């Protein structure tokens, strides 16, 4: 896998907040629910937070409550906040249940390398501070590459990079109560178009995900 794009541009935060809120209308149709994939080969967070709301024609004469039917309780779907610097080098996603940081490989490693730069260590230390703030006891560290080169090489490199990030987190946290799940997924689960360099740059990344605590902000 190749890492060819240098950092460009001064970072500037852009905030995108998306919220889906669905009031479940009646017992005539089911509420939209989230379906997590329990397969260990699928990284958590890649599945949609909820299925699309059911489209209902309010003028449909057949849309009636059966006798004795009652309205279901309102349900609020997951809320996601995404903060990303202008170059996309670092992205933070917050949901009701999790916090996820995604760091582009270029800000962590040299080309085709799993050796962390000094700047990378300071970025990882900041993530460790957030893990402490959220009182998280389980942390997932997943590595990803683009689709250039062989898939086997991408699998190895992505795992080595995930291991490198985990080692710094472990050193910063120094907490035996925290368990880590470390995986390298290679070119699987791209988040951008691999046919362009801009897309491949986004796909070359390491993601750190951990649960949000009720007391953490």
C-alpha cells in the first residue's frame, strides 16, 4: 500500500451535526431499529445507525388505527456529531454511545511504514486524554489502507500500524483495567473512493473507538 500525499493546508474545524429523530406513528408498522453486525470481521461503526424511516402517505384513506390500537412510545434515533479539520487529517465522530477518532496515515507514519512520528505521538496522547475523560475500559484500534499494492501487504501494514497506535495509547493510559481490540483490515471498508488520490488518502487511516460514559461530555 502506498502513502503518497503530504499534509497540506492549515487545520480548520468544520462541524457537521446530523440528527435523525423518528416518532413511531402506530402499531400498523414497525419502528426503525439499528442492526449491528456481530461478525468479528466487520468493524463496529461501519453499519448504519438506523434503517430509513418508513414512508407513509398521510392522505391514504386506508391509514387508520385499528380499534383498540394505541400509539407506540416515541423513539429518538442516534445522533452523530462529526468534527474534521480542513485537510481531513483528523476526524472525531461522537454518537450517543461511542467516540471515534480517525487519523490519516500521513500524519502518523512515513510512506509504507509503521513507525510513528513525533507529531503522531502527541496526537495519540490527546486521544488517550479523551479515553480517560470518558472512563472507557474497552478501546478498539483498527488500521486501514487503500487498495494499491497487494491485499496481503495491506493487511499486514494496517495491523502493524494499529499495533503501533495501541502501544502508545497503552503507555499513555497505563491502566490494567483497559482492554484493547486491535485489528488490521487492509483495504476493506473504505470510507472514500479509491479511484482518486484524495479518496485513497482518506482510506489510509487508523481509527480509535471507545464507549462514551454518561458522565463524560
